[in-house]
C-alpha cells in the first residue's frame, strides 16, 4: 500500500529487504488484492518487493527427488559391483588370445640369427640359452635341455623327442609342428610354454604336470593325446581346440 514505505526496513540491495518492522505483530501477511496469505515467519529470509507483491525465497517450493531415484542409483551400483569383474576377466582372456595371434605372426616374420636345421641330438646342453635363435627343423632328440631358455626362439618343425626338459622355458617361442614326445623319458615337468605358438605341436603321452601354458596358441592339430596335464596352468590358452583324447586333466581348468 501507499503507507508501506513509511515503515523502516533494512535494504540489502535493489528491491531486497528483510522483514519490515510493521509486520512484527502479525501472524499472516495478506499480499496484493489476491489475498495470498504468507506466514510472517517465512519473511525472515530476504524478500523482494515488486509493486504490491512480496516474493520470498522461503516460500519457493522445495525440489524433492523422485521416489525411485535412490532405488535406481542402488541398482546401478550393484550392477557395476557384480558385472564388472566378470567383464574384466573376459576382456583379459580376449586380449591374451589376440596377443598370442600377434606373436604367431611375428614369429613367422622373425629375422633371427641363422642356425636352422642343426643337429644337437644326444648332447648335454643344460642351462644353455637359445633365445631369439632360428632353430627351425633342428634335432634335439635325447638332449639334456634342463633349464634351457628358448625365449622367442623359432622351433618350427623341430624335434625334441625324449629330451630332458625339466624347467625349460619356451616363452613366446614358435613351436609350430614341433614334436615333444617323451619316448620313455618321463623327466619332463614342469615346462614353461607361456605365450608360445603350439599349432600342430605334438605332446602325445608327455608328462606336463604343473606346466605353464598361459596364453599359448593351439589349434585342432595340436595333440595332447594321453598326456598328463594335471594341475597345468592354462590361463588364456583354449586347449579345447586341441586333441585331448586320453589326456589326464585333474585340476586343470579348461573354461574360456
């Protein structure tokens, strides 16, 4: 009204004021000619005077989240907690498979030191390193290869029959069509074939207990017939592609 300006008020800015002193004795304020009733207590917060209308922040409706918001958030968190580990495991296995294929292609194109087709049969080569060498077609029949390193070696079509291989390391080696049959020599375990290419390799009747085949690349021509793969570490290697007729698989997990 016209007399409203006669009452003191504490201005905090243009059009902003705390509760006028003239309303201290009232319980309810009638605003404008629409007779909208505003509790005086609500005017304790800053108000804005627009003509004959008083607007208060305290009168603004509060925003209440939808009732289903908390349930939706909880559901999303549960989905992440239970589904994420399984997804990560599948991704890890797929990455291991792709890495093995890449190693196979790289092994075929490797420009290694010339040493192809050598005859080492019957020799004592304990703890010797053949890392990164090209030994395709070489003959290691009956050799003592305990603790030898064939890391990233090319052993395509090589013969390692009846060789003593305890502790030998064939990590990332290309053993395509290589032969590892024991021929009566059972001192074979454990051997490391982590990430090795074993396409067409022959392990028939071999004792590979506790051997490490994590990430090895095999195919339908890889033979583990009558081999002992008890407690072997398979990891990302999919041995189900290989021939496992008569093989011992106690404690070996063949799941993808």
